[in-house]
C-alpha cells in the first residue's frame, strides 16, 4: 500500500451512532468536505449583513452543512438527508448537538497527536494517586471517554 493510499484510508472511516432508535453512521470528513461545507454556508450568507445574530446563524448553518456530509444511512452508506433544509427540519437542537459531539470525538480519534496507550496508562496512575489532577481539563472528549470506560470496567473493591 502506498503512502497516499494509507492517507486516503482516513476518509473511509465510519462511526456507528444511534439516534432516536435509528442506526446511523458518521463519515470522517476530509479537508475538501470542510471547504465545500464552508463555501455552501458562505453562499447562503452572501447577502446577509454580519451581526452577532447572523454570525451565530452562520455557524449553525456551517454545522448543518458538515453534518449533511458526515451523516450516513448505516445500511446503504449514503447520505441520510438530501439537503441542509431537510436536515434542519428533521433534527432537534439536542439531536444535532449530540451528533456534532459524537462527530468531533470521532474526528479527534484520528488526530495524529492523540494520546498513546503508554501515556494513557501514566495518566491512569496519576488519576489514581490524585483524582483532582488538573491535567484532565486539557484532555479531548474521546480521551476522557476512554479513561471513564476503563475506570468503570475495573472491579470495585
């Protein structure tokens, strides 16, 4: 496998998620996906004067554009929604927030600088000795979830 093929594999990553009893997948987005979503959000706001309110609406639109690209039908591996409008009319704010949180944690898992296993083991020892350690404040959501799962899986004494 060539270096380019290895790099392209990241874009093939999928994360299963369940929303309202429906099995879905999140697709890891590429830089091009982010550019497409950014341009689509920009075009939707070309005639809008930027104010604090419109800036907030722009950010929400951008998040919707990104979710439109990332959210897939679990069985067919095809987009769930055909448009941002359909997505916005279907999802509640809490559902959208959940999907965005899941996506961002999923994306962080593919961060080349993510925590190695030996670093996680050292952090576990630190948390055991000093549970109030401030190092936890700087960790990614994905790392905190991994730490929590590990601690929860340990037998209680």
